[in-house]
C-alpha cells in the first residue's frame, strides 16, 4: 500500500505547510517575501482593473454603435415614407450626405 504525503491528502494541509514555511523565514526573508507578495497582488489587481476598463469601453462603443444604427434605420424608414431630406437630417441628427446614402 502506497502512502500519500499529508500535504496531498487534503488541500488544507498544503495551505498549512505553505504558511509554516513563511512562519520560519528570517526577518529579511520575510520582508522580501512580503514585498514579492505585494508586487504580485498589485500586478494582478492592475490587470483586473484594465480588464474592467476595457469592458466598460467596449460596452460604451457598442451602445454608441447601436444608437447610430437605430438612427440610420429610422432615417431609412422616413426616406421610404417620402419625407423631405432636410427634415430627415434634422430629426435624426444625421447629415444630409448620410441620409442620401440610404
């Protein structure tokens, strides 16, 4: 029968072993360990923040695009209803050139 090291028998033992290693560090090693942990956390928090900003920017661009597409759709419907070009541009906020393309 093969025995399993106690650190692999349950996840809590692995965590306990890691904490015991830290507890046995010298003062200078502990300071270096804390500096390293802080750098690691700062790096990952910066990545999470950048990811969040990217999602917000993407959402904002998507909403802007959706609004523009809706304005083009409304302008197209107005054009089919034979509304005046100037009125369509005025009501939708599109330029006359944009309305002509439709």
